């Protein structure tokens, strides 16, 4: 199962950010390597990015609209 997600944001001069990439990978090193490659491609065009590799955690049980677990008493 692909358990690491890569998210890359394009950062505008005025500070606004737009998600331009969301991809899943099997391991942390692959995610970080792909993040560097994609960021370098944008940098060649003079565009600034930021990225995050994040472990995907599957939700088990019921969650509310914000993704928080619902505790039953």
C-alpha cells in the first residue's frame, strides 16, 4: 500500500499558495527524491514551491466532518 503522500504547493509572489501535485509513494526516500525533482523543475521556470511528504494514516471507525474520531460514551 502506498503510505506516503507528497503534496507540492506553488507559492505566488503575493504569498498565495496553490496545490499543484498530490501523489502517493511506498516509502519516504522516494517521496523526498520526487519532491526535489519536481521542485527543481518549477525553479527552472523561476517558480517557488514548498512540499510536504506525509504519512497516510487510515481512519478506523466513525469520524466527524473535520476528520476527528467520534467517541461513543
